[in-house]
């Protein structure tokens, strides 16, 4: 009997894009169910009652929540094709550390930029944003990808944020490439992978969505 795989997701979610890339990398067929994140439906609330957030992967009726946990689950269940995490325990732990860093720092500093208004608040947010990406540039070093020669777990964790760069640059009034050229060069390498290019959402569409979020939060200048 074939696996039944359902993904509850929202098109602009960088966390959901991670899962979509992982599923595509493994060649897994699944049913995609777009969610209204402003008016959450019963299936989302039932399958993720703690956080009430997308994405949720439902595999043969069993829900798995939180994007990095979902990606690791996908890697373990469908382990016969395109490993996403290294097999070496130390390298595996190292990759998990940096993916966790992305989870905890990049989303936070990105949100601070697009929710900030002009003045000291925005300048502080921009400073923290660039400091975070400079740390990531240091970890990347001269490697093509974070794990070495091939696209892997850390790359998959970070690349969806690239869809949001245009919005963050526009509202933050700065240029990411001017400050962090290695990150942009890395992102362009990632986009050479067809599944990445197809999964990442249009930056102008994301910009419009972020503009709507700012209106909802009363952040118009």
C-alpha cells in the first residue's frame, strides 16, 4: 500500500518551503493543502494543537510538526534516496546546530527588520540582521554549500529566507549583497537546483504579503 502523505502549509512560509524542498528532493508524492493562517481551519488545529502553525506533515494519518523535525523525519523514513543529513554523527550534529541557529536567529532578526519603523529601532534591527548573516558567512567559508560540496540540511534550512530578502531589503532600506556577498553567491548556487528554484516563492509576491502584514500590525509609515 502506498504511503499517504499530506502537507498542511501556507505558500509564503519559509518553514513550509523547507519541507517542500525535502519532499521534492526525495521524490515523494503528496497532497498539498493550503492553509489560511489568519483563520486557521479545524484540520490544522487538530493536527498541531500546541503551536497551531504550519507546516504539518501527515504521514499515513499521523501528524509531524515543526519544519526541521519534519525534514529529519522525511530523511529517516525515505532514507534510500538523496540523504539530507550527513551519516557521520559529528557532521550530523554540526549540521543540526547550524540549522537550529537559522531557526532561532534568522527568523527573529528578519522579522525585527520588517516590523521596525524608522529610527534607532530599525538601525538596531539592521545591525543584528547583518551580524547574524556575517556569522553564517563565517561558517560557510569558501565552501560551495554549508555541508561542503553538496546541497544539504543547513542549506535547505536557510534558502527559503531568500524569498523574503527583497521585502526585508525594501522595508529595511538596505542591500543584503552589499553587506553579505557570500550569502547571495551561495543562494544563487542553491537556485541552480531545479527543485529549489521551483519551490521558492516569487519575491515580489512575498513583498506584497509582507506589506499586508505590516498594515495589519499598524506599521505604516
